[in-house]
């Protein structure tokens, strides 16, 4: 059983301890609907566009995030405004160091991941949860990043932070964080990566329970929000 499955015991529907390396297992995934009036979207509405994993293999997460940082967070011009990115600047600061700890992982209830009344359970055959985004062709981040780019970054987050994809919505992505950062200093480079992948985490007019509303629209504010937080819920406008 993975640390992320320990984090939400009710969601641990299979044990991967006997999985054969390189072979696919069935990954459970919570799939949230757009809303009561649009319950068919995106899962039954033809809005998925599967991507070969070979396209994910060709991408480097640092390059994907550097592009996202430059494209979506840094205004155009010779001297762009970057106060919202402090203590960083116009150049992406690079990948954060691994975030691993001994001992028991953080704990949350299954209800905290997604509201059950608007959620279905999907089973995806894959080698790792990060690949689900590309394999099913989830397009929730399409205004910013492609499905293969999202999967490439999630693979890296799995490897470095132990973060595991738990749920997908129409334009939302929910991650379990078994070992969240212990303080704002440790969280700063993680906040930079989240914002580079999903700049709407700094959008103060996003969902009331979203990162932007809580962080005040800055990297430093987002870092404070991430401290001891076992769930990351990303939203794309």
C-alpha cells in the first residue's frame, strides 16, 4: 500500500505491493462531474482526448514548468512586474528538492477529497497515477497546459514529493500529499511549481475554497497555505 493510500484509508481499494514493475495495475480515480445540471461532462460528453504515453516520455518537467512560469505568470515587457512572484523573479527557480519523511503520513477522510454526491469511481489501467491524465485525455487544463504536460509534471511530483493524483473534475485536479511541507520556507519552491503548472492557484477570483482566495494571489502566500496541507486541489479557469 502506498503512503497516499494510507493517507485516505477508505480510498485504498487495492494493494500495489505485489505489482510487477513495468506492468499495469488498475488505478482507482474519483471523477467529479461539472455539476448537477451537467452531470455528463466531461466523462460522457466526448470531451476526452487520449494521448500516447510516448508523448509524456519526451517531456522534461522543469521545461514544462519554466514555460508555464514565463507564459502565464510573468507579464510581457523589458521590466515586468513580478512582486507576486517574490522571493523569486521573472525566471522559473527550478525544481524543488525531494520532500520525503519517515513516520506515518498525514490523514484525511475520503469525503475531503471530493463530494460524494457528484462523484463517480473510475478504474484506469496504468503504471502510475500520474499517467491517468494523458491516458484518458483529460482536458481540464487545456487553456494553459496539455494533458501530456500535466502528466509529465505529476510524474515528477510523485517521484519527488510522494504526491498522488486522487481525483479529476471538469477543470479540477485533486492530489494527496502524504508528507506536506513543514514550514513556509520548505513550501516556497513547491508553491512556485504549483503556480507554474496551474497559474489560477494565484487567482483571487477563483473558487472560495481555492488556493488563490486563501493565498492572496502571491507565491509567498501560497507557500504559507501549503504548510501541513495534505490535499492540493488545483483549478483552471
